[in-house]
């Protein structure tokens, strides 16, 4: 570092020419110092010296010196200076002004009680080309002007100042520092730093929003270890076209490609069709990827009454949630208690068939007897009439009586349930959602030591009802205990704001908040931020997303909040990744058409060739 130093003509260290521009006197500074300014693109708060620190697009060093001198001696020196200058004030108006400034400064020191310090700030430039160094010096001077500062360019004292900037080297000359107070000195401190990639082995690749440099972040384990979050659950919010499905594709792909993770996804809209095909090849040795679609030709069927052991809390909660859903909305506590009692007695009785038909037949006798004996306000006729649609010979008799073949579900590391064809059905859609959540719970208990992730796209709306609130809370809290995490992805901002079920069951149990462009919801953003518990700085971060994006980069920005810690990242992907994640119908059809052309190329090779 210090080899080959040449002091002749100009300072040269090895093959680098050196220049220094400094703020070492009051005359170099603006009339008022601020602790922060605004970033020129995002308008977020940045350090006052940001224009000469992170904004300069070439290699340089910033140095700041802060000395804490003897307070009494420094005050005595200032008072002596005041007296001398004041005594000469009748000979010069400049002396009168200067004595007034010193008096005002001493009064401020006495009033605030802040310590006196001596400080110095400089920017050290270096380059192996004098022409480039001259250009860099000009750009640095322009950056200083953005701060309303007028730096001093060092010449004869350059070597001395250079050595003073070397750590543990000589002290800065007294003449290069000026006296001020601690708050003003700290205004010249650079608080920005480079984004550090995580050392975790479970990371997500994103980019630095400023420079576009790749960065690895851990959204699950490291924040838990650092106590930034208390669960791994995530809430992803973004308007239509904001890129939330694109981001979720990117996130889940890297989850699935890790060596120790199983993903279950509930999708509405076929947003993960291409990703599933890619992962089916990529994860072939581990079981591949599978998309299960429920149609009229392939109806969903489930028998929650079949148990492999005793009736545990999770299965009981699932069965009750299914019955509440198919019965009616807004059940009273009395109605819930009667149904819960009938279910408990059903499993205590050995005779009935373990199916919905068996439960229905058991209740035909049990519930009327219970209502008469206890004189309960329960409409038995209504209950049996509504549930008869799911009994033998009813419209939906297949739904809750036939076990689903789930063996391969537990082996497959990436499983997508496509619910688009049943999303408008008022009964089958919520029941299907509950069934899949139950499959995930079974998978969660069976796979020991494996990370389990369930991602619920717009399907969460099917179960966001008052009678489901208890089940959802239980579901989210139970996942944490089994090395699992739940993600909810939504664009329904009105529901996020207004639904107490979402607030109490989902938002309160998801410590990681991921928000994309919220420009469409500016008029509702105050309510959104209040519901999510965002700080003022986090609100500024979110509103800065996708503002004045650089023309030479294709990216979308995403806000990630881990408790009180938050940052905005850029999502930049390769061409192949883009076509794998896209939800644009024309682009998807192009990919699918290329795949159906009979080529023997792999799915990844096909994406690269498009």
C-alpha cells in the first residue's frame, strides 16, 4: 500500500496518482448543515455527504476525523479569540461580524451542552491516468456543489494529509480541522454502506437497486437467529401487474432448488405452470414437480374421517372447518358447540362407517336427541337438509366420502394445486382449499427435519370467513413448530384493510412483509400502512418503489420488511428466467408452442433458445 511513494511534482503512490479535496474550514461549508438529504432518484433520506460517497461512480475514499479536545481549554481559547477580535471591531466591520459569530457560538455551546469537537472531512481520489483523475476531480467538485460546499484542493501539503488518512498513522495537522459541536460534526459522517450478502446456505438472489450488483439474502433462518422476526411466515402484496406472481415464482424456484425444502402451492390462474415444468426436470432425482388440477372430469374427493391413528387436534379442526363451511355462514357459538359435540361422539362410537355418510347417519339420531335433552336452540331440520347434498345420492356425494390418493404428494418436493376451474364455486372452492391445507399439515408432520412451505395465492379468500378464523390462526401458529412457513400472496388490498380475519389470523402471524409497486393504491396507502404497522421510513421506502428506474436496466423493485428492518431490492433475471416466470398469456403460449414442436431439447434449453 505504501510502496513506491513519489512526492515530486505531484503525489504518486505506486502506479496511482492521488488528489485530495477537503472540508477543513467554516468557509468550505454551507450556512446550515443537515443530518440527511434526499436521494436524487428515490427521494429517500440519505447522508448529507451521499453525493461524494456512494453517488460518485468511480473508486475513491472518504475520510472523516473527529477529535474531542479538552473542553475547558477549547472554550478558553474561543473566549480569548472573541476578546481580541472584539477589541479590534472598531477598526473593521469584518472583525465586528466575526466577534458576533464567536459570541453566538459560545452561547449555543452553553445552551445545548453539546461537546466541542474538531473535525475534518475529505475525499481521496486516485487513478493511474492523470486525464481520468482530472475528470474525477471535476465530478467530485460538482458533487460537493450539490451539498453547497466549496472544497479546498490540497497541493503542497498533500503528502502530509495522505499519511494522516492512513489508519494508525500520523495525526492530522491542527490547521486542517475546525471547531464545531458533535451534532454538526456527525452531519459529515457517511452512514450508507454496501449491501452484504448473507453467509447462510438458504438464500434468495436479488440485486442492489442502485448498482445492480447481485446480492444473496436469507428471508427465513438468519432473521430468526437475529431475532428480527419470530416466525417464517410471509405476506406478499402487490396490485395487478406489479410483478407479485413474477417475484413469487423467483422466490419459490430457489426454495425448491435448495436441498432440503418441500413446497405446496395453491394457485388460481395458472401463474406457475411453466415453473412447474422446469422444476419437474430440475428435481427429477428428488421426485420432480407436479401440477394437480381439479376439473369436472377429475373432481376433487376427500375423506377426512379416515384416521391412521387417534383423532388429533389438527384433523379435528380440519373436519370441523369443513362442516362449518358446507353448512352456512355466521354460525353461532351454540351451533358450533353442537357440531363439535357430535363429531367427538361420532369418533367415540365404533359402529359407524368412517366417512361423511357414516357421520351424517350418526347425526340423524344423535343431534335431535341432544337438542331435546338439553333444550338447545339448534335447527336440526335445516342442518340435515343442507348437509344432505354431500350424503349418498346428493349432488356432491363424491366430495367427502372417497379418499384421495396422496402417496405421491408426500414424495414430490414441488406440488401445485391449480384451482382456477373451481374458484367461482361457493362450496367446492373453500372445501378444496381446506383439503389441501390438511394435506400440507400431514406432510409437515411426516417430513422430519425438512423445510416445508405452503404458498396460498388468491385461494386465501375462500377461507377468510369468521368461522375459519380460528382454524387459520391455528394453522399459521402450528407451522412454525414444524420448521415450516406459510406465504399468502394477494392483490386484494381492500380485503387486507377491512377484513378482521385477515388482520388477526394472517397479518399478525406473518412477520415478513413483501410489498411490490403500490402506486395504484396511493389513496389507500395510509390505511394499508396502519394495518401492516409500517414505520414512516418504511412507508417512504415503499412509495419509492419503481420511481425513475434506470433506462439501461430491466428490473422491478420489491420492498422486504423483516420486522423493523427493511430494504428495497431490485429483481433482475436472465432471459430464460423471465420466460419461466412470465404470466403474460402471449409469452406463455410462445413457450408452450415451442415445447410442443417435438424438440428433444430440455425445458431449460428451450427457454434459452426463445
